[in-house]
C-alpha cells in the first residue's frame, strides 16, 4: 500500500515539474505576443532552446521580449521607398 502511495506522489511531482517547465518556457513568448512584438516567434524559440541550454538563452529571450525593435518592417519599407523616390528625382535624364 505504501508503494502505491509513493508512486502516486512521484507521479504528481513529475507532472508538476513538467507543468512548471512548460509554464516558464512560455513566459518570454507570451510577453512578446502581448505587446505584438514582430519577432515573437523567434523569441519563443529562443526561450525553449534557452531552457535546454541551462537558462542562458531564456534570459536573453526575456530581455528581447521587453525591448522594442528600432524599426518595424512596414516602417522600414516605407523609408526605403521614399529614399528610392528621392534618388530617382536627383538622377539626370539621359
């Protein structure tokens, strides 16, 4: 009877440990998705890889999730299009 109780306690502990790892692994990705970070998927992948590498990548993903990217993709494309238009206006007609 005592062996069955010990097995149940061990099963609960293993299930709790798995739940805890999954919850901790999702924190940076969830934070990035909450603020609509453009690299949210990459942050999530880094967080999971970071857990496999003893946590260093997880901390980097956590910091990355809190940083705001310098330029959004649409904003950058708009600036490039504007610069191309300026270059076309400055070129002499041949």
